[in-house]
């Protein structure tokens, strides 16, 4: 083989290697694009599920939210919800008041006071 042909063969081999490398790069780029599209689709699916779960959660919380809003507004629901506790507080207060009235003032004559002063 003449010496002049060696650089030409090297150039052809180099060009062939560059073409093969470019083809490999294109395959790699296509694979990367496919993975990116799959990731985007997964994210869109997750967003859809999140929206659905939020909607279901809001629907489940709605009755409780309405109940507490009516309590805070002080309507009929507030009276019904707080009346047992209010009665218990009133009874406890009355019992304490009676106990104080029955107790004797230790600083004074025991028969002198009927109520606590």
C-alpha cells in the first residue's frame, strides 16, 4: 500500500467512527427524550390523583366544617352543643356557692354569719 493512501484510509476510518458516534448519540438522545416523556406523564398522573384526593378530602370535611362554622356563629347548633357543658358548669358553681354558704367564718362568732363575706 502506498504511503499516500494511509492518510486517506485514516480519514475514512475517522469519518466512519464519527458517523457511528453521531448515530449512537442520536439513539442516546432519543432514549433520553423517551424517559423525559415518561417522567412527564407520571407527573401529570400524580397531579391528577392529587387533585382527586383533595376533592374527596374536601367533600369529607364539609359537614364538619359547616358544623363548626355554625357553632362559631352562635346559632341553634351552638346552643345545642354547649348546653350540656353549660349546665354542668352551672351546677358546679351552685354547689360551690352552697358549700361556701354552709362554711363558717373562723374569724367571727360561728352563729353570726349565714353567708360568706
